[in-house]
C-alpha cells in the first residue's frame, strides 16, 4: 500500500504542477512552477545567444 | 496562477487511491514525516518526483529529470539561438537595418527601391547581414528615397562611381579610349554634326535642370522607361556642348536597349529562383554604365564603346549568374528607379516582400527568425492554430521539430524577422496570451 500511495502522491503532484498549479502541502512546503523567459546569455565562445525559455519547479519549505 | 491547498491536494489524492480523505491525510502525514526524517540524515529520493535534502536546517527539493522534461514539453528540443556571430557589428547597427527592413520606418514602394530583389537573393544569416551593413547597407533607404523624390546629389553620385570604377577600371579605360577616338573622327565630320542638329532635340539635354520630355523619349526610339532625369545633369556638367548632348541621348537610348536585352536574356534563361539574379547582375553593371557615360557620350558613333560595354555587361551577368545567391551585396549599389524599370518589377509583392509580424509568409526567406506561440503534438492542431492566426492577419506558419528522444512536436510561429532582435521587439506587439508566452526561434522549413 505504501508503494501505491507514494506512486499516487508523485502522479498527483506532478500532474498539478505540470498544469501550472502551485501545490501547498502542510508540514512539507509549496511546489510552484516558475517560468523563466527566453533571455540573452553568452555561450562558451563568448557570443551572445538567446537561451530558450524554461519552466522549473520552485520549492518553498514550510516555515519560510 | 492556480493554487491548490493542502485540503484540495488530499481530496485529489484520495480520489486516485479510492480512499477516504481522512485515511489519505493520515498516510500523507506519514510520508511527510519520513521525508523530513530521511532528508535530515542525508537525502530521500522519490522516483519520478525528485530528491529532498536538508541544507542548513532547511529542506530543499531538486526535481527529477523526467519531471522537468514533462514540465518543459513545450520547449523540448530547443537550443540557444545565436544572436551575435563572430565579427558582428553593434546591435544598434543591426537594429537600424531591422527597422528599415521591417517597414518600421517610412513605407517605401518596393518596386522602386528594389529591396525585394536584394531580400530574395539568399540566406539571411546574421553574418551575411552584418557584412552587408559594414560595406553598404542595402536596407538603408536613403539612396532610394532620393531617387523617389527626384533628389540627386553629386556626393551620392560620386560615391556610386567610386565603387564601380574600382570594379571595372580596365574596362572603363577601354571605353574611354574608344570614345576619344570616335570623338575625334566625329568632330571632323561636319555632315554628322548637321544631321545631329537637324534632329533638333538639343534643348532637352543641354538644359542642366531639364527633365525628360516626350521629345526626348522619341529620340530614344524606344518605349522603354525613360532615362532617369538624375542622369542628365551628369552629362551636362561634363559636356555642355549641345551636339554632345544629342549624342548622349542616342547613347542613353542604346544603353537602355542593351540593359533591356540583358534583362530579357536573364529572364528567359533563368529558373524561377534565378529570376532575381539578372536584377542583381544589372545592378552591378548599370552603375558603371552611368559613371562612364560622360566619356562615352563624347563619341559621335558610339558603336565601338557600346560593343565594349555590351561585352562588359555580358561578362558581369555571367559572373553573377554563377555567384552564390547569398554573396554579400556590399559592392553593389542600390539600383536607381530607372534601373529597376529597365530590369523589371520584382516578383514578390509588398505584402510578401518585407519581414514583419503581419502579412503572408514568404517561403523564399531561408531560416528567418520567428516567434513561436504554440508547441503541439498534433500536426492537425498546429495547422488549425496557424490558420486561425492567419485569419487574424498574422504571418503564421507551423513546422515540425524532432526531439532528441525521437518524438515530434509541431510548432506554430508568427512573423518572419531578419534578426532575433527584430523578433523580440515585434513580440512586444503580440496580444495575450502570446505576449507572455512565446519564444524566439528560426524557421527551418515551411509547412511540411
């Protein structure tokens, strides 16, 4: 049952965050998708490049 | 952003497990305790979710790679887009050219400027584009503007001459010699002078500010577009003699016929994609003809000089036909309206000619920058989205992207741009949701 629960926990959390939702879990923290816009950067050769946009997951532990 | 509370999450979890919320809440609390306990002494990994660790008494979470991939499915397979290539110029210079090319400056009739013919000649790699800016910006509309408004400056004319004399110095010298010889012969022949005088067309050419009149058109004996009036003062400044003016008229007519023949030759012999090439080649040929005409105009019987010029023109045309289409055009002066009339109208229309956000996709532009607004796993869906955007007036397309894992995405894009900077700037004009949800990429292929 524990394995099944862990699997369900993972799927539920992944599904909600992938949909762009911020999920708060008491005692643990908040999982929040963050969009990083396309932005300029320098590559290894020192040339300017436009980095692709990216979504990442920001975790804020409870109490902060 | 939607927020899911602890209670809502438990409800969601309970429905998946077919358990009561109380039971689910209890199990969730046990899992949380385990995570905290395990992470305090090291780390705990939940497959497919991520790794929890404690650093400085603070719980941290690093998402699993598969989780991040799922989250970034819209951007999968994207790689950094090079903005600046080696040897490039400051962004401000690129922006100036972008503005001109995007029509953000004054709208200019492309049939007069010939921008189409330049635009369509090849790839728009940043490096090539920068080279063009370095030497002579083909998108700098100053020359064309002058031509359209009828302005002409000695400085601009001498600038053109300087460039092309270096290209055809030897050939021009030959023409000059032939012209001088012929002139001496002609001066001795009084009959020829009388014949020229009988034509009675000198006033149209000797007046420094005179414009081309119907009589002068008649003198040319052709329905070809009239010689640009800005060419006339150049002859007059060098040779105010009335007889010479008449000869110049004849010579100009001959040059127009030759240029027309060259264009016809290029048009008939070229494939559809080559039809632009004769225009470019004649851009190269025509200016020397203009700059050399004062000397050639002294010739009473310009056949020898013309023959030389015809050979030169043919050589130039042959050279340009074999040239790479993306050869930088730095040595080519922007064509004058008269040249364009001789060489013909550009094929593309203004709606498809320039870059920009709206209009119709010009599939002749190779690897232009664009603004991707959708990334879908269905070709049909992408096609529908692109059609919808086209219906809204956007220049839209969709293209196929194969991801490293073998899967395929269909991306819907708006606009065609010469540079990433132009695309970024244009993206600020998009409506929501595209305004805040887009990325810049390049179109590798059109509507597969």
